[in-house]
C-alpha cells in the first residue's frame, strides 16, 4: 500500500472536507517514481491510495489498477476548494472526501 517515497501515505477522514487533486499515478510499476516526482513538484503535498480512502474518490482505473493521488487539503466550501484549484493550476481539480458523493464527480471550477 505505502510507497517508498519521501512522504508517508495519508488516510484523510471522510468528513465532508475538500481536497485539490494535483496529480495522479495510474501505471503499476511506476507508482513510486511518479508519486515522488509529483511530491517534489508540489512541496508540502500529501498522497493517498484511493481504494484505501473515501468512496467519493474513484477507486481504481478502468482496468482495475490502483490509483495513487497527490493532493492538498482545500477547505469545506466549494469557494475554498476552487481557490485552491485555481492556485494549483494545470490539471488540478477538487474532490469531496465523504461517503456519499459519486466518485465520478469532480469540482472543476
């Protein structure tokens, strides 16, 4: 589950808060390299494995492979999350950490 990278894996609470997903790694065999590169790109960020986290996150790829995501906490309102998404730029998007939101839903701002 945990990768050999510079930051310990996290398991955030499914408490209705939001995160900004900065990058995701979806290629088995490259997870550690990709996640470390993304952690270097975004100092202070955390990472998680989606199938060991909240059901509001997509649990696996279409082929059934795990997804690891590098993220930052982003607040409890859509406005707070969108502020963090815009600050991150690129392909970043927001997600709710809860037990009810459809995993296909993204806060794109």
